[in-house]
C-alpha cells in the first residue's frame, strides 16, 4: 500500500512540474482574444453586467483540477468567474452568470438570501416556472450557443436543491455514449434567466467493435474489485455489495492525467463500464469496509484489459 502511495505522489510531482513548464510557455490564445471570445458568447445570452473583464492567472492547485488549457476570464473588480476559454480550440468550455442568482434572491427578499440554497426545498407553489416553459427557454439558449451535431436529445430535470432547471445533451458515436462528454445548460427556476453553460468534449471517435461479451468483462472487473479488500474482508462483506450497472461507453483510459499533461497521446476506447455499490440499507451496517461512493471499473471491449479503476471503499 505504501508503494502505491509513493507512486501516486511521484506522478503528482511530475504533473506539477509539467504544469509549471506548460504555464511558462504561454498560451495559444492571447488575453484579449480570450476576453473577446467569452464576451461574444455572454452578449448573445444577454448576461447583464457592468464590469471590465480580465484573464486570471491560475494557481497550481487550480490548474491541477481545471486542466492546463482552460483560460479563466473574470470580472476585474470582484474576481467572479465569467468563463473558461479553451486554449486548444478557442471555444468557451464554461460560462456562468454569477450575479443572476444574487439578483433573484434580492428580489425575493432577505429571508431567501439567508437560507439559500435550502429555501428551495420549501418551495412555494408557483415559485418555479413550469417544465414546458423551462424546456423552451433552455432550447432557445442552446440555439444561441450552437450545439455539436453528435449529441442526443436532451434530458431535462429540476434541481430543487439549487433552484435550477437543467438540460443535458450527451455525446454519441456509432450509437455509443461517450463516458464523460456532454453539453449542459442551466437556468434559474424562478424566472428562467440564464445561469450556466458547460461543455466537456475530451474523447474522440474510435473503433466500436465489441469482442468481449458483458459476462466476461464483469468477471474481469469483479476480480479487480475484490482484490482491493484486505485478506479475509471480502468474505465478510461480499453480501453487502452489488453490480448496479454494466454498459458500453467510449472512455479515455487516463482522463485525469490527460487533463494535466497536454501532450498526452492516449486514445479513446470502447469499454464496458462496470459499477459496484453497497446494497440499499447496508450503508450504516457496513463495518470494516466503509463505502464513500460508487466504484467504477472500465474494461476494454476489444481486449478485456482494465483501462481504469476507481475503487471507492475504505478498508
């Protein structure tokens, strides 16, 4: 276990050195160009503000989490984020309307501001716009932004915790979904005002030939999963876990490191994405193996090789 942590620590140090080197090399997009790209999209979406814009320098930790190619454009006088502009394709990957929610809360009254976001859970009848109105507004915003052609029909949902209507378009290739590629737009559920836009497009088209059947892939993932348990712990806890899903997705084998190392050449692969979780009602009973979140193991659909594993159990 100690060796594993040393390897991770070493890779992290290497990534930080690479990030520093990449930062010193500068960007392909100038500050003025990034500001112009962000402002153009915010104007089309009628984001109201009376501030000058500037490009913010990222800290090492911000770069580690956001990625090397994301250029942050902020409001100069309050440092609130407006957008991330991609240094690779000169497009906005994230856009926000940071003052909109503050304005809505002010109009609703001080009692809402003090309890946000929990007050949405005590929603008053008629406070939120209806689903049909929300869908129409979200689709109008999508038209102004311009969606890629390879996305499927959107999913709409109301997030009552934060008072938002959200539309999500998932990316597809040859009938298969990309594991983490999507476009998302949200509006404030009270008045339909634009709240945020996010586009994650990291994968690329790849072979979709399936040589490994689901049963075989599940067996490979299962062996990997139980190997994370200390000796004797699996037999004591095996009845508490179950496979909650197993489906084919297009994935990036080393997605985290790809974001940090811009010249990483890993290619997308079709994989069986196998998800393990604690059975309902077992969470509080689990002793010795605590579950933090679902565990995800990705198995190459052509070779049966494990591409990545995220095991969220604490022995």
